[in-house]
């Protein structure tokens, strides 16, 4: 198989930088979605827009087989003010593609062009460009809008660039790979009063302090040490004056887990501890629990398949068949609950090199060198999936 022409890739470097200059927040990716739709249409895809808000699907049917693959990229940016000073830095104050979704979109478009214009296969290719990965749950929005009933996929795949891994290294992992993310807002309602007469009050501030300490035992005492989990109390608000016992206290809690049963257990224990502790202080606890993204669990079959395709491709920076788990979250997890598939990483650069700055940082810089690796891999994965490598030349 030929490596994508340098001229071809340059087209997508330019496109990536154009998207980078015009970042759009979750569910506001109108310009980006329009650009994606325009390109896909130009190359002969059947394009459907407005799925789950600003989502786009480009479908290419070839031959007679109904075997179908879904490849997903995300399109949204972050509310971060860019500090790179690069010529193609964000032209919008306070908005930045600081997670490289501009790169994911350009990478999938590069493969889209090549698969449509230069390759043959027998099957149905679904390219899924989703909105709102950054906390907005765009994957769920597209699914609730019938994504997989309108565009059935036998298997699905998605990639994310990853600083800290060598530029162009392909990193896979079977099983739990990224964490669930849940949130709780806790209101402790006591009885306020004079700071010099505490016996006439029920102090929610003391209850909150005790709860913060008690919650430290959830991970250490209730969760199997082999399954990572985090309970963080990120905010505690109560009181204003040194001689007044407040009537209320507020806690903001963030929970992560890398295993669905650990996730469930953490939720049960956090709620039980809060209620029991509050009661012991004569204080009432109200808990607003918000379930965020699910644990991302890669399916073994598709992961082994994708890894084998990567090993055949033999990228210069290598392939890692079973990389580390991450405590970050990703809404492709919801898609993987419905359809078997694999979410993998493409190294963005490591050490002091280009692309090593972590995502969600104002100095983050997507490494354009990995566009060709990603496009090449998407192409090979698709052709191998349809079991057609007849165009392979060398
Ligand atoms: Zn991100
Ligand atoms: Zn991201």
C-alpha cells in the first residue's frame, strides 16, 4: 500500500490549520460541520447533517456487501485562550482546539478522500463526525437521534492523539481503558446560630468537614485495589463570619472509576457515607448526583484486529498492543456500549519534543506529522475490515 502522497497530506495540514483558527464550542460546530459535509459531498459520500445537533455522517456504499464499519472523529473545541503564538493559532478570543479534535477531523477527512477516490472495497463505510465530546455528550446526542439505526455499524473505531507517546506511535488497549466521570453536588442543611452558643445549632460546616475526611475511605476501604478509582471533593463552601454558624454547607464532588462495578460501588458508598455522617450531626443531606461518561471498555476482537492492522503497517514509532489505562473520560464509551469496537491513541510527541505538551493546555500543539500516520491507518483498517487489500502495491 502506498503511503499517502506528500501533496495530499499537505492539503490536510492546511485544512487542519484552517479548522484550528476557527474553533467552535460543543454543539456550535456549524462552520466545521459545513466544511466536513462539503468535502465529503465533493468526494461522493452520501452526507447527512444535523444528527444530534451538529453531527455529520458521510456514508459510502461500494459493491453488494452490507458489512459496515464506523469511524468516528470529534469536532469541538475548548473554552481556553490559546498561548502558542503559532501563525495558525485560534482567531477567536478564549476558544481553542486544545484537545486536537481539529486534527482528528482532518485525519479522518484525509482517509475519506483516499478511500473514495483511490481505493476499492465491498461494504458500507460510515464516517461519523460528532459534536460536543468535551463534556457535552455529543455521542449520546447522535445515538439518541438514531445514529446506529439510521447508519448500522458492525464495528466502530475512534482515535485520539496523545502527548507523552512518541509521534505517530499507535497505542491500543483491550478492556477498560478510560474512566467514567460522575459528579455530586451536596447540600448540608443544618441550623445556624451564634458562634458562641454552638449547642443551640446543628453545624453543617463540621458535618461537611467530617464527610470530606470520611469519603477518603471509599477508595481505600471499599474498592478492590486492582481497580483504579478516584473520589475528589473539589469544593467546600460554608459560612462567612468567624462568629456565625452557617445554616448550610455545600460540597462539590467528582468521581472516576475504571470498572463499571467499581463505579457503582463508589456511588453507593459515597451516598451512604454522606447520609449517615450528616445524620450523626443532626444535619440533613441533599445529594444531586449527575452521571457523566461511562467507563470506556474496548472490545477484545476489534482491538486485536486493529492492533494487527497497525503491526502490518509498522509505523516508524512502533505499535503498543496493551498501553496504559487513563483516568480521563471519553464519550465514545457510550458508542462502545452499543457497538463492538476500539478506541486507540496516536502518539503526538514525547520528551521535550514537538507535540509533547498535554491536551487542555493553552500551549498544546497538535502535531501535523501524525496526520499521515492516522490517515494511512484509517485507510488500512477500513480495507482490512472489508477484507480487500487488492489495491496493495507495496
Ligand atoms: Zn479533551
Ligand atoms: Zn479530546
